[in-house]
C-alpha cells in the first residue's frame, strides 16, 4: 500500500509540477513512450496485424510503474506489452529494449546478442559513445540537469527501423558513436 | 444621346481609337471585377484550406518538440511563419494547456496570444479565421496548435492587382498614341485620299486615281472607285465621240445632199443644153447632106440644060434655028428646070418633120430615100440593093424614119470611103416579123470593132477623123426610133460588115 501510495504521489507530482521538474526516470519513461511513436518498425517485426508492441527492460528496473503509465495501453493500433528481462537471450521478441545501468559492465556482449533486425536499443549506460559504437541506437544523456538523447541513425537504419526525421531535429546528435 | 451625337461627328480614326481603348478598358475592368469578386467570395475557403495546410505542416514538425520538451526548436518552427502572409498569430500548447511557444506577425504585436486554445476546429470570428488543431502522433496527443489568419492576404493581393491594373492603364495610355499613328496610316489616310479623289472627280477631273495599297475593305473600295472612275471617263469619252461622230455624219450627209442636188440641177441643165445643141447639129448635118445630094442630082440636068441653051445659040449662028427646035429645046429646058425644082421640093418635104403620126409603107420610104442618094452613091461606086418582102406598114413619122435610113446609109458610105473598099455594096432588106416591121441595112465595110460595139449609139462618140464626124448621127437615130416611135435600133457584125436592124 505504501509503495502504491508513493507511486501515486509521484504520479500526482508528475502531473502537477513542471515537466522539467519531473524525476529523471519519469522523463526517460515519457521519452521511451515517445520513441515508440516516432520510430516505425518494419512489417516483418510483427507476426500479425494484431500482434502486440513489446517493450523490454533488461537488467534492474528503474521505472517501476512509470513506463507502463507513459506507454499507455496502445502504441498506434497495437496493444502494449512490457517485459522485464534478466538476460539478453530473452529479448528475441522485443521491439524496443532499454538496457539498464545495471548491465553497463557487460554492455558489449549484451549488445552483440541483441543486434538483430527490428529491435530499437536504448540505454542510459555511462559510456554512451561506447554503447553507440557497439550497435546502441538511442542513448540518454543528461546535460545541465536536463535529459536529452543522442541518435545512432546508421545503426537504426541497419536494423530496418525508420526514425522520423523530425525526431532527429530534437536529438542532441544523430551520429552517436560515429566519427569518434 | 448628346454624347453619342458628339462622337458621331468625330473622324473615323478617333472613333476607332475610342472603340479599341474602351474595349480594352472595359474588358480589363471586367476581368478585375471578376478577380476581385472571386477573391472576396472564395477567400474564406482558400484561407481555411491554406490554414489547414500550414497547420498540418506546423503540427507535424512541432510534434517531436512537444514530445521531447524542446521549446526552442518549437519556437524556431513557429518563426518560419514569418513567410506566410495569412498567419497573424500562432501558438503551441502542451497537453496540460500551457503555452509552449508562440508567434505574432511582425507589426501586429498588439494582438494577444489567447491563454487557452479553446476547442479543436476551424471557425471564423469576425474577419479572422481561427484554427485549433491537435498535435498528435500515432493517435497520441502531444499538444495543441492555435493559428489565427486575417484578410491581410486578400487585401495584399487586391492591392497587387490594382497596381497591375494601374501599370496596364498607363501602358495603354502610352500605346494609344502609337495606335493613333498606326490607325491614321492604316485607316484615315486611305479614306482621306479616297475622299479627296471623290471631290476632284466631282469637280470634273476624271483622270483622278486613288493608289490601292492594301487588300482590305479600303483597298477594295479604292479599287472599285478607280474602276468606277475609269468607267465614267470611258463612258464620257465614248459619249463625246459618238456625238461627234453623229454630228460629222449629219454634216457630211447634208453636204453630200447639197452637192448631189446641185450636180443634178447642173446635169439636167447640161442635158438640155446638149440636146438643143444636138438637134441643131443634126439639122445642120442633114442640110449639108441634102445640099450634097441636091448638087449631085442637079449636075446632069444642069449639063443637059447647058447643052440645050448652047444648041439654041449654035443653030442660030448657023441659021439652022427652027421654030420647032426652039420650042422643043425650051420645052425640054423647062421640063429640066421643073425636075430640078421638084428635087428641091422633095428634099424640103423630106426634111420637114411630121407633125402627126401617120400610117406609111416602109418600102416606099426606102425607095424615096434611096432615090435621093442613088446618084451620089453611084458616083462613089457604092451599090445599093433593095430586097423587100411583105410590104410592112408602120404608124409613125415617115420623114424621121427616112432620116434614120439616110443616116445609116451615110454611115456605111463613110466607112467605105475611110477604108477604101472596092465593090462596096449596101443591101436593104425589109419584112414583117412577129407583127413588126423589120429592116436590115447591111454593108461589107469590115464591121464595127467589137470593143466599141456597145458605144456607137452614145452621143458624141465617133471613130471618124477630126472635123469629119459629129458623133450625133447614130445617137439621134436611136433616139428617133426608140423614143419617138417605140421601136428598137441595134447593130451586129455579119460576114465582113455591119448590120443595123430597125424593128418598129
């Protein structure tokens, strides 16, 4: 009950306080939800027209109920399914994977196993440029207390994902992990 | 109506200019009126469409800025509206109704951005259009876009059209001058030339000519005009020529008539004079002939008379003059003198023209005539033979008839003498043929030359030596037989001689 009350309190806080004043993961959860709508997946990523959009969190869950709240019930016409994973092997059906900071020590093998068609890989791991170099697509960065993100447009394109060009405009960089 | 009457007296050139200019001005005004009314009627729809388009574009572009809280980019996007003349106010609101970014057209800063967007949709408020549109992605609402447009665009466009119209009118004003010069050259001048030519033709100059410079109506008119003038000149000349011709013909006909009349009068006078002369000449000739014949007749009796007178003288000398001899010689002398006197009477009677037609015997006239000339002809060795049959009778003038015969005999004798014919012979035949008394007098003097055969009866025609013939004889003979007695005198050549034929 205390936990639920705390979440409710945070939710209330989120809705009543300014956006910028929301908690870090509240912002990141909202951004993940927005990535889902500004990225188009190839039709082959879904088995049927009614197949759910599967969002996965690999490692320790920093969001709690926030992600569920931000994604809502549907992305476009598809129902939303959120999976919390411990191992990268279980991410085969994920359309979007958020790699938690708990996995940053083994980022390279995790990314190697996740690199497959149709999966958007997002993380707020400490070494974002390393993350991008190894196939990470969107990395959260915090500049002067404000959460922003960098894009690895090339890696996303290789995975068959189509990122809305307008999204690139609000990103910090579209060449994350390249040319460095 | 007053204005129309005023324009009515304008020169054609100015009328044409008026028509052209008014056509241009009116059509331009109509076009402008059409454009303006179209603008005014459709601007709402067009404005709504334009706003929807602009709204859609801004919403799509500003969606990620709302999603990822990038107010700076959102402001940049709204600032691009400065290129749009329609949008006066624009604003983006977050889902919780906060103003995220806003734009007010430069120069319209007094206009306030509404604190809340109001319900979604398009609506007209007074003269402005308000568009409230959701900003969303994949069915997820990210915020709200507010746009407000006014009529500035329409007014700006109408001002633009007015400017174009003004420029065009100024251009027309300049073009009118050039157009006037062109019209003057193309229309007025040819017409004026035509008019001037018409005036000079009316003044009587039919040689006036209009140069034809074009194939248009004026050119055709000029052509027709020239043709008409030429026709007129031609007709006029033709008419004058005909009048002159007629006058000349009439004059010459009159002259000819006068001359002919004079000639005829003259000819008639001449003929009368000639006839009188002829009659006189023929009388003189006949008297000459008679005198010659009388002298021939008298020669022998005169000789005998001389002998008888000498015999009286000689017998007296020799004493042989008896009373018997004296009586006998005196009686004989008296007889001879009686005979000679008779001869004169005969000739006198012969020469006296008959006053009335009488019935007479042709043979008797032949015998009488021959007796008058026999002695004379015998001296010249010319024989006369008479062959008579039927004893033809004629009603007419016996003395004239006899004169004709005498004339013909003399003619033959002249021919004999002239040609030196020996054994000269004249044969006279008479008979009745078809109840007509016919006489032929034939000689053997060689005949008449064929080429003059039809001329020998003409007056004054003669073949004789100068001084011998008068050319009157045969002409008078023909006159007597044909005019006085209703007969016919003809000539032909037969067996080395001429044959004259009288039919009465």
